[in-house]
């Protein structure tokens, strides 16, 4: 997030797009409700009529994968009416002309044709967002899990810069991160192209710095992304794999292909707190410690680094993650000799400028938000205050590109995927919880009443759902939450694995798969 | 105030009246429940005031139920405000705790907190320190009643529709102790959806608060979506009071009207 969670409650306009906030980020939703009680306007754009939609001043239902067209349409209206922030554009940004040229074509009418949202609603969205003193954007995987994921995010950045809604309190472009520590994992270089703190692996001075600290020769080439990994295994380029706290057999798109790749490995090790389907096919399973059984830090969605403290010992042979990594490293030939997480934190601070001032003695209470470059620095509440990381904010002119797969005669429905409120990801943890399991024991396919009756399905019936990648059987749930022609399914359940169906088509830059859009056929199953 | 309480607790340990004391402790910049088994640990003892009075309250009586089940022979001291004492009084009556094994160490709430809570009795009988603070009559119930029937329905429907079924209200409640919870009864309230079916979910809980809710307000504090549960249950308490003449937690010897089994019906 560019801004912090608590700032949301002082925003004048909140634009939620591609985020089922009450369900997936309830404590962010808390601030949305507080802001609304204070008189803020709420705009919700989502292909599903989510819980938050009924609290919105304006709810719009865009067709799957049409976000760029929607945001370009809003920017067209803003420019046409002169609601943009000329001073901000002039002082803080560049490449504005390119944006203008592209956006000029996206009249509300053209945008409406693509998105299915009326030109009047697009105009109102633009007005609400641009005219409020402080507007903030909240988004989640509904924006990123597309072949145009990067384009979608850049479009939101365009919108915020166009109106000067970034680098100020209660504004910003705020991705809501899903896992408690996914921000921390990325910050620590859990990406194939960067060292901790997003320092590029192919920059000579950075590489030299890490080589010196770690006393080892390092590669100057980015590694493979997760989605590039499975084809690489099948091409024989990767022979062994260590999977840590992931369950790709259920979580990654086109499950049958993933399973084929994992089984082709010469060696697969899985580190997890439960025996996941991926762990079942591993050669070695290393039991890990849960959050209550380890010391360290988590970095949350607002870049806040917080201490966690061990309350109980890990059971049986389970060990803390850093111990497991150290032991593996020592056995494969690189000696590590850390004695505690604090020692590792000190190394992080010494090598990562944005974490430079973050040490355990400062992490009591509420923790610290990075960037926190030195010991005296109080941490950073919101980013880009007087300048962007690259200097001036760069506008991109972005054209709308349709999703990789659209419905046709053989696969006439749009399928989109996401979460339900009681389960998390592949259910590794939540389906092991008796109370959450009782709340929902099996998955279902959300179907619009008109579609259900056309197929001859009643609520609770079983249906066969097929895509070009495979087919699954699931019960259906009839609801107006999804539009006619669109079905929705969660990806938590191994027995009805939505990711058997999903399209592994990738965003060309981020390599994120298009979980949110594919084409399927739905039939009655008996 | 804190020092006096610490001295009192030390005395309880010294006189062997308790084996452990359940209170709050500040550690690493956080305040949380803590079971003191050694008087030496009392250095970090806290009354639960971090940024404003009483902003760190916990359902200590509920934690005590779990401890008492695990250590049935032991005697516990416990830090209480007015509401905590009322909760304990109810739990004694419902046989969830043995009064003989519990020693209350009471302190009054500051006027500021009493007003924020609209608490009619912001102090316990078991005061070991401080003065009895003046009780406050609720105005929030009145505000909602003045909305009129239609306005009230609209207001509550909007608030209930925010519910994400986190069960925070139930889980934090010091007088929620049923082994089987009707809120999780699939026949009564269909599972698997948010918001849960309304208004049934919240009215079932409100009905179960009748004769039980001791007006501590922890439910409302825990609610992540801002449902004014405390105001709802204050009204429930008013109805029970006017119909049965009973206010939960106030009298030790008077049983809840819902606690009394009547004559066995004839077959």
C-alpha cells in the first residue's frame, strides 16, 4: 500500500475495485465503514455484487477483464471536464501527453460498450473520484490476476496521478495483500529478480555488495518465476524443487499440468505445517513451525514490520523456518551459522536500505513501517510524499486488451475465481479448523438464476464444469451475486478444484496467471 | 491506584489465599491478560490503560473459566472492574465458577470511561482502592427509539448487513459459555454465507443475552464493522428488568429468571 490502513477512515472518496474487502480484508473494511459513517463516498466496481456493494454510493458491475477500458473511460471524463490536477501533473509527473492521446479515444460510450457499465455511471465514478478532496483506491487480486494485470495497476496509478491523489494523506493506490507476510516475503527478495529491498540482481554494485556480505559468487541473471517453473521442469531444465508454505497442486492454474510437472521432478521437498496434497507427492516433507511456535517478524500490507514471539514450542520434529533453511543450506554446501532471528534481522538492516533502521529493540508495540533507512527514522506512513522513487511519476498510455480466453459456443460461460469468507487459499489451515470446516464443508459454483433455469439446475444440484484444461463436479448455488453469463467458484477445495479449469495464460511482465477469467461449459450432472 | 492493587495482590499471595492472580500485564509495548503465579512478576502489572482509560480490556472472567477447569483445586485472584464483577456473579449462579475459589480485587473505572460506556455501575462491590464513581444513564437507547419504527428497522438492517460472521461478539463475551451455540446451528441460521441471515442471527444472539448480558460492551468493541451491539443489549436488559425485575450481575442471591426451572410439566 502507498498509504497506511488507518488513513482510509479519513478519505473523502474510496474507490474499491477488484477487492472483496469485507470478506478478504475485514480490518480494512472496518475503516471503509468508519469513513462512510463520517460521510465519505464509496464506489465499488466488481463483476460480482459483493457484500460491500450494498453500502456503495455507486456500485458498477464491469465485464470480466475490462478494467483498463473502465479506468480509461473515467480518465476521459476527468480530462474533458477539467477535473484533473494540473499543478500535480506539471510538477510531479511526465509523459502526460501520451496518456492524453490514448485516453481521448475512450469516451464513456466506448468504455460502456466494452465494460457493460452505463456511460452515466462511468461519468459519476469519474466525478466522485476526481472531485473529492482526498480519494483513495483499494484493490486486490481482482485487478492483478489477469493477463493485463500490470496494465490494470498502471491504469490505477495513472488515475491517481491525474487527480493528484497520491503522495498525500488518505489517498494513494493501495493493493491489499492477501497473506499476513506476503509483503515481507517480497521485501526479503522472495522474487526471482531482486535481492531484499527490491535491489536488482542484475545491477553490478548490488551484486558486489551481496557477494561481499555473503562471501560467495552470485548469479547476475534473474531466476524463474513460479509460473515459468512448471514448463521448465517439463523441459528438463529444473530437476529438484523445495516448496515452502505453498500448495501449488491446488493453488496454481491448470492443475493437471502442475501435477505432471511436480511428478516429473527428480527430487521434491515440501516444508509445511500440514500434510498438503503437494506434500503427499513429495520425496521429503519437513514439518515447519506455525506462527505461534516461532520468533521473527511479519510485514503486513501497509509495510508495517511487526515482531512475532514464540508462545509454545513446535510439536514433534517441527522446526522454525530459518532453522530449516540453514540446515538445508549447510548440507548443500553453503555454510550458515545464524544463532537467532534477531541476528538475521541485523543482517537485513545492514544490506537493505529500506529496512536499515529496523532492529528488534525498536519493534515493541506497533512496529515500524518501511522505508525506515536509519536508527533515528520514525518509519514512513505513506509513500511518494515529495517525489516518486524514480523521480517524476511516469504516465503510461494503455490500450484495452481483451482477456486471453472469451466464451464461445463450446464454452459459453465466463468463469471467475476467488475466496469464500471462511476459507483461505487451498484450505491447508482453514479446512483443518473444525469451526471453519463446519461453516463450509464443500465448494460450490455460483450461478445466476436465469442461467440455472436455462440449464435446468436447481439450487444444490450437482453440475459438471468443463474448460479447455479439464473438468470438475461441483454443487451449484443460485445467486444474483453473479451476472447472467458469468459463474464464480472458490479455489479452496481439492475435491472440486477450480484451478483444473483456470487458464495458465500469463501477464507478460509480472507472469501472474489469469485466474480471474476463463471460459467454461456448465452441464447438469447426475 | 496500581501500586495499592499490587500491594493487595502481594498480600493475597503471602496469606496463601490465592495460588495465582489473573490480571493484565504490559510487555513489549502490548497489554494483555497474564496469570501471575509469582508476586515478583507484578512489576509489569497493568490496569489496561494504554492510550485512553480502559482501552485494553479483556474478558478475564471467561479466561478464568478455562483456568478453573484445568486447575479445579486452586484458588485464583482476579482483577475486576464493575462489569467484570457482574460477569463473575452471573458465572457463579450458572455454576461456571466456584465462588469459594475466586477472590476479586476490584477497582473503579474513571469517570471518562463510565461516560463512554454509559455504565450504570462503573465500580465493583469488591473495591480495594478508589472511590465509587457515579453511574451514567444511557442516552443511546433513547436516540434509536426516537428514530421511529421505520427508521429503526432501516438503521438496524443497515448495521446487521455489515456482519461478517466473525463471531467476535460471542467469543469475547464473558457470559457466553454454552457448549453448543445456537448461532452455529445450521437449521436455525444457514451456514456458509455473509452477512448471515438477518435479522435472525443478531436477534438470536440478542435473545440469548436476555437475563445474562452484564453490559461490559466488549462485544461492541470487538465488532470490526461497527454494529452497536451494546446499545441493542441495553434495551434487552431494560425489557428483562421491567418484565422480571432482574438486572444480571447485580444481586448475588437472586437467580436469573431464565435460570429457574419451573414445575415439571405433567406428562
